[in-house]
């Protein structure tokens, strides 16, 4: 069995994932791929949106099935290919140790948009300013308020600020910033989402 800590399995709270999805202009009929399905909080948030859902995870949680028959496929997203057509949206919470590689791959295989929950500190650094941020079509940084609490092995992290970063391949303007408010209460999938 793979050690979840080694894989950086930090699940997004369900109500937080729902707030991010609600803040996006996702339309019925679009294809949304979740590359880091984990406990499925983003998949649950999208179940009623009328979209085509697919998912992958390097070590999918056993027994997780979603409405419409979406079952996460075991695959390393960094080598995943969608085939002849590309998903309209790629949405998820990538491993922070390789976030930039996941961002770049998502932009390569996405048809239009990528949205990842990342540490707000991703904005820091001279290297990223000259590289990732200068080279990619970042449309919006959606600061999550309050700070999400990610739990791993009984430990909770509420000291780190997070945001949903949205890349849009058609975006030609400077990035925008807004705050997405969400509640820590509600949603029965918050514990393991």
C-alpha cells in the first residue's frame, strides 16, 4: 500500500471545492477532468452541473464512485493523455511538491482552462515570476477565505493561505484577484473529501 503522506494526499474540504466550482463559468455539456481525485470533493461539487466527468489519481481511494459512473482511473497525471480531444476544464488540487509540473502538463492537455488549489505562496519567487507566471495565461487568483484546513494523518494545517489559480488559454489581460468565501460547515464530504 502506498503511503498517503509520501503522495501528499491532502484532501480539499467539500464546501471549499463547491465554492470554487460555483465561482467558475462551467457550462453543462463541457468535459471536466479531475487529475488528483483523492476523496472526490471536486467531483462531488460537479455532479449536478451536467458536465462530462472523468478523473485520475496516482493512488485512487478504493470504493469511490460518483454519479454518472465516474470512477477515478489509476494514472500518473504527468503522463496522462486525454486522447484525440481535450477536456474543457482540468480542476483539482495537485501535489505541492510538483505543482509547477502539474500546472504545465494540465495546460498542455487542457482544451481551455485549468483551475488548481495551491498555496498562495506559489506567487512568490523570482524564478516563477520570470518563468511560470510570465509564460502561462493566468486569468485569476481566487483567494480562499477562510483558509482551508487540510488534514493528513490527524494533523491539520490552517496556517497556510490558499487560492484557486485559474488559467484560461484565451486570456490576454493581466491576472485578476478576488476572494472566494466558503464555509467550514456543511457538506457531509468535508471530512475526507
